[in-house]
């Protein structure tokens, strides 16, 4: 692991540890804000996965999200499954941002500006998480390896076909 990743991952994860702990400590207050999002998302989730045990209580959902953030942030910070943990954090950041920083609903200009700034900050963090989610640490990814293997097989098949044609031509010349 490079020194950049060694430093950047814990730095990126720190906001989620702090935010997750805060959400667990104040889950009731966060649930009030989250209710607007959970009331829309839970029915869609139940429709998408009818058999899944999806909680409907906003407080429970806030606690689940906070727990997911803390666990994924710890994994990212320590370099354990960094791509998966970054993806989990990105997925958890979207509802957190939509619930907590609804600047478009604010009427007070100062509060609106503060919420807009937090919304933009979270959008920036989301961009960093998306980059961390696709970071292969300088190693080729699975898709690249598959494309490379397919190209190698095609190249070898063309060479075998070319050699077979040449051998057939030589064999034909020897028979005549």
C-alpha cells in the first residue's frame, strides 16, 4: 500500500466514524429528519424485495445506517476490503445527505447557505468514495484481466490458424 493510500483512507473514513457515533447517540433527532426520506425509500425497497425484513421505523433505519457507516469506515481506514467499504459508505452517504441537508426546503438564507455547503461537502466526499471504490491499488482489475485474456486467446487462435494454413500448404506441396 502506498503512503498516499495509507494516509488518505483513514482521513476519508474519519467523517463517517464521527457521523456514525453522533447518529447513534442522537438517533431520535436524526430520525425526525430522516423520516422524509425513509417514508419514500422504504415502500420502494419493500416492493423491490418483498420477502426482505426491511424495518419501517426511522429510528431503526438511522441506527442501521450509523452502524454500517462505522463498520465500513473502520474497514476503509484499516485497508480491509477498501473497495467494498468505500462503496458501502457511498451508498449510506446518499440518504444521509438527502435527509440531513435539505437546503432547498430552508427559508432562512443563512441556514440555506449552511445546508447547501454541507450538501456540497457531502457530494465531494461521495466523489472521493467513488474513486476509492474503483481503486485497484495499481493492480489490474478483474475486467481488465478478462479483456486481456480474451485478446491473448484471439491472438493465439489467429497464429494457430495461420500456422495450420502454412503447414497444409507445405503438405500439399510435398504430395504433388
